[in-house]
C-alpha cells in the first residue's frame, strides 16, 4: 500500500477504497502566521490546533495524517505529543529562474489507532522543522513560497448513510508559471447514483490574492463553492469543512459534484490551472453512491487422493468491501493447468461482508506433470467472462500449485536374485513390476541407482531390462508416478553364485566332447591320484585335460585310465571349496 521513504511518487493515484456506509471529514491548520503572498515573514509557527467533532453515530474507521512544507521532507513530527513517523513521503520541484530548484514535500502516516483512542478533541500538531531550507535557500522567502501545514483525514462509518464508495487518491503534483496545468485521471470508481456525490481536495501553497487563470474542474466542469471558493480562485487558503478562510497557503476543500458525474461512470478527469500561483496537490477524495457487490474467492484447504486421482478443493466466496448483495447463481470456474475442469455457482445470495463455503472434487489423472496449477475464479462463466457488475473486477481469482507428493514412505521390495558364476551379471529390473500394488501398476515408472536421483527424477536407468550393476549386492530405486502422486520403492540386486556342477567323467580323446574339465567360475583346481599325490594344478586359463603338470608324472602324456580326485577353490565371495572324484577314460 505504501511506497518507500524518500520516493518521488508524483502521480495522484488510488491509495485506498472503502465500500459501505462511509463518509469522511478533515481538519487541519496552517503553520504560517499569515498568507505568505502579502506578508513578510520567513519562519513558521511551532504548532497549530484543530478540533475534531464527530457525531456519536460516526465511528472512526481510518485516520490519515498529512503534513507538508518547503524544503526536504521532515519525517518526524508530533500529534498531541505523540511522535509520528512518516510511512511515505513525496517531493516535487519548483524550477525557479532566479534561485534554482526549490523542493517541496508532503508526508503521510496512518494514525488510526491514535485517533480512535483520542476521539473528539483538540488536535495539536507540532515538531515540523523547515528552518534549514528557509535559511539555506533565499528563494523560498523571496518568492513567498515558504509554507508548512497539516491535515487530519478521518473516514467514518455511519449506519444512517447510504451505501457509498469512498476512494482516497494521493501523491504530489505541482503547477506553477512554468507548468500552468495538470490533468489527473481518477480510475476505479463506480457511480450507482449521483445524488450527494462529492469530491474533496488537499492542496498546498495557494494564495487568496493570486487568482490569475486559476480553475479546478471535473469532467470539464468548473468547481466552485462561493463565496468561500469562487470559480476563479479555487486555491485561496480555505477549509470547506469549517468555512475558514485563514488556512493560509493550504486548501482543504470539498465540492458537490452530482451534476458533473453520471450514473455508470467508472472514471473522472480532474484538471487544475494557474496563471501566477504555485499550487501543490496532495490528495483527492471522492464519495459516490455505489450499490455493487465485490466477489472474491480463496482456497481454504485441499486434499489429494492418490488412489482415485482426485483432488478435493474447499474454497470460500466472499462479498467483502461491497455495497450490494452478490446474487445467487454467480458462476465459478475451476481451471487445472489452464484447462477448464469444473464449474459451480453460488448457492445463495451473499450479503455485504458475507461469505459462502463450497467444495468441489476434480480428477487429475490425465495430468502427466509432477505439479498441478489450479485456479478458481468467481464470476467466470467458464470462458473468462463474468455476468455480475462489481466494484473491483480484478480480485476474482485465487490459485495454488500442488507439488508432487509421496503416497507413503519408501517401500522395500523382495530382492532381485540371479545365479551366475561371473562377477558382472545382468538383471531384468522390469520383473519387479509384479510386486507393485495393483492400484499403481499402470503408473509411469523409472528405475534409479540412488534415492536422490529418484526424488529429483534425474539420471534414470536407460535400459532396465538388461541392467548390469558395477558390483553386487546393489540397491535400486523404483519411482512410480501418476503425475502429482508418486511412490518410491527400494530393492536389492543379489548374485548368489549358483552351485558348480562337476562332471564325473573326462574323456580327452580329441573328439571335441568332454576333452577338458570346464568350470565356468573363477577357480583353482588340484587333481590327485588314488594314492593322494598331487599330479595337476590349474585355473580358468589352465583347465585339466587328463595330463599331469606336477610330481613324477609331469608331462604332456595322458594319464592312465582310472579314478582321480579333485579339490576346487572357487575364487568368489562365497568362499566355496568343492571336493570330489572324476573317472578318466578314453
């Protein structure tokens, strides 16, 4: 709502809007001892006072304090002895041909809590200091544009009032002999009935004795309030709320505009002109009869059912900040990733300030992504077009993004076993699909080598049906997903090294069949004769072929027919030692 301190946010624009039985009043005073255009002084008063008088039926809703003066912003002041710090300050420049740039400022602070606690009373403003500016640049006093002043705006609610729309516009803009006019467009107003319509202004540095080409208009109609504010001298140091003409170098004025604004208007154009005076406009307030609803919506809760691929949305349609009932049958559209997936309507008339809760269930099964963007829009017939005229047409939607969520914590599956005598083995990971829960068996699945990759969905195993791990045992992670829901599974890859089957006979006769003792596993083999003497030792590269390479029989000559005995040491993690006999024959 507020800018930052020191901003030069000149354009007068909407600051806040109140819809209901609201109106406002304003008090304030100058810190000039007289009109600076006809008096020779170059200082300001230490303080000034104004009286707030509200009826018992007028309940304070908001209170805004504005203060302004020559020079750079003084952001620390006092109201009834309470320190007030500016929440926002503005600045404008008057380019003097003789004295260079002369800056002027206005500050703003929300003092609602303080004014609500004090209520009707005399308000004393003090603490503003522009002495450095006046002392260091003679242009202020020489041009007689030295000023300081303050104003307290009070927005109140009164049940005896009609339904109004009260809009506060603020900023800081300037006209002078170098720039003699400005036009300000007031947007986002809604005129239901122009009876009693009014507009108020806070301007600074106006002089009663300077009225050359000085006008204030709305929609090309000159505003006046004679004799206090004649049509040719709008900025003349007056306060319309108290009919005072001694608000020196400030104007706190309000005008009836029911003849200058039309039913149905959504904007108004303000114009200010001057031929000699320096005028600084600080805020504008409009009070218009307005009987319109203002639909808004928000999602209160949601629940995802992964098993049924459904999302249950609980949302609330509100008619806050409104001046009329939101009618039954106001359409509601629900979009999922930009596609219309559901529609509803309000079930009852929603009164001013009221709300209505609704629930809708959506199916998200066609959505392939791992996040879903849901937007719910009230007063939308499903094509982006509404059927209800509202105070504000830009606050009708709410949205959430639902990120992927785990069905439950990680699930361990039965290990995948193989039986191979080799260290590098091949697994068909897809065979684990038979172990998945039936309700997610048709979800999209990927295998990963670590849990982090599975959660981040990066580096999936490219060929899961012929996967070779670097070593066994190894852990594999399976992610099954239907888009918004997923489940992580974990299982082990095991190689149990199948039992070695050793032939009971060897016939190295050169026929190509059973000529060597073939063992498909890393091993060391020792062959002994029937007397227990070692006659042969070999491995995978030196299989036994019926000859001896140890002892007295060491030669390439085939050994005699008979029974021989072996000891085989399998060189694997199982540490198996095989013992047995084999019959050698030709």
